[in-house]
C-alpha cells in the first residue's frame, strides 16, 4: 500500500474516533467506569481515578453537543456527573458492606425478578407488533398466577399448573382481542376492563376456594442445578452463585426471548405480524388475514404473560395473594416501550427493573436505606435513558387503530 493511501486510511480511522457520536458514547462509558471503579471487585478507596474519568466523560460530552449529537453528548455529561458523585458517595460506605451487597446472589435475584417481567414484555411485543395495544398484561399475569397454583393443587403437579395458567391467560387475552379487533372498542379501555375483571375474578375465586389460605406442599416448578459450574477455573464460584440454582422458568424465559427475536425478525410469520402492525391494508391486499394474525398475536401475549404470573405463584413464592402481581404488567409494558418493541432491548429493560428490585433488599439490610427509595432506581434510570440517550420511542404505525376490512 502506498504512503498516501496509508495516510488516508489512518486519517479515516482517526476521523471516526473523533466523530461526535463516538466521543459521546466514549464519554458515557468513561462515566460508568468512574462509578464502577468504586464497586467490587475493584473497590478503590481513593477518589482520584474516578474524578479523572468523570472529567474525561464530561469533556467528551461537551465536545459532542456542539457538533450535533445533543442526546449522546448530554448523556455523557449526565453519566459523568452521576458517576463521579456516586463514586464519591461510595467512599463513605464500608468496603465490607459493598461486598455484602454486590454479590453473585444479587445477579441471580436480578434474573428472578426480571423473569415475570420478561415473559409479559415478550407477550406485549407480539401483541403490539400486530397492532393491538395490550394494557391487559397485568390481568393476564394475575390469571396465570392464580390458575397456575390452582392447577398445581388440583392435579398435584406443577406441569398442569403451567398448562392451566397458559390456558386461562390465553382465554382472557381472547376477550381483549374480541373487543379490540371485532367490536373495535378502545384498546386502552378494553385493557383496563380486562385488568379489573381479572382482579375481581381471581379475588373472588381465591376467597371462595381457599378461604383458609393456600395449603402447604404445593407442587412447584423445580430449580435446575448446575453443579458442574463449580469446576470452571477462576470464575466457577461466581457462575455457580448466579446460574447454579435458577428456576426452570428462568431458563425457559431465556429461550422465549431468543425465540421471540427469531420469530419476529427471521421468519415469514414474524414478517406477517410486523406487516399487520405497520400497514394492515397492504397486508390484507396481499392475502394476509389481518384479523387472524392479530387474534393469534394477542392470544400468544396472554399465554406468555400468564407464564410470568405462574412464575410468581408456583415458581417463586409457592403461594398466592390477591393482586400479587402488584403492577408488574404495567412495568413490563414500560419495558416494551423502553426496548422499542424489540425482544433483546426489552429484555435488557426488564433486567434494569429487576436489578432495581433485587438491589433494594441488600441495601435495606446492609445500608439501612428504605427499600421504597431504592425501588425508584430503575425508573430514574429509565427516564435518563429515554430523555438523554435513547430518545422518543416510535411504536408500530398501526398500533391502537382498529382495522375495518373492506
């Protein structure tokens, strides 16, 4: 290669490194690193490196903003400031306390708290990608939670419990689909009606069937033990602590997330779902049944959301309480929006929420911080991400709009 060509190639690479978006992204990474250095396994007891990285992050953001990358630039500035302030605050926390909080068990708890959200979020993606808003995820999760434990007690096996949860979650979703698709009712109102119906029905059945409470010895979804992880050099103990005793439904959740991406973006079925959600008239013109695809997608969303509810009752707690989902369906819907209706990003959003819930327990125990305050962490991070980094999420073009076949 000639000297001028090498110079041009080098100039192109340098130009890319000094690109405004690259600078802003690097600033965000430096700001996060400034905070991470004060955490295990590093746990630096000096603030100098964190302050230096925070200054670099802010400088990258300041350099990116005037060059057109305002969101990424301001994101770098905000993360740089928060990372530095957080690192300074952590200097006052005992190292032993930090190590007791940030353990492999915390990551395992994050996965457990994220599992019901991920199931419901995947269901919400299928429904909304087909053009139907599903506010009723909360009610479908609640139906799965109750009928999962009812089926498990009635049959004596958790397998039937899961099947009953999926069945009744799908039936409730069919109700929402009928009102939204055929009767062309307002999809938001229909979703809230479904939630109220599920709350009233499960509450009535619970008080009628189990007036003295859920009996002990309920058949529960088993954990998957991976004892061989301990034999992996260096990281074996860590991997064992995170993945060694996860519930079977957690592993099924991983499979559902991967399958959701493959179906939606790598198969003709996914293309049909997305075309119905973007331009139903054009899809109908080429022979795709808009009503059929939407009915199938909404029903599938109810089945998946019910699996999330069943995890709460026969996978996690082994019992049932009225309104035990406690708004998780709405959190899953927020994850769908934050994830821009894509399975991978929505799953990442559920991990964010799950981490916030998991972190509240050890923080309350070790640092005597109110769990109510810590529980706001994922929401604050979501606002920062939406406003400062990701920007406005654009839903499928036809979502929420009833289709009239001509």
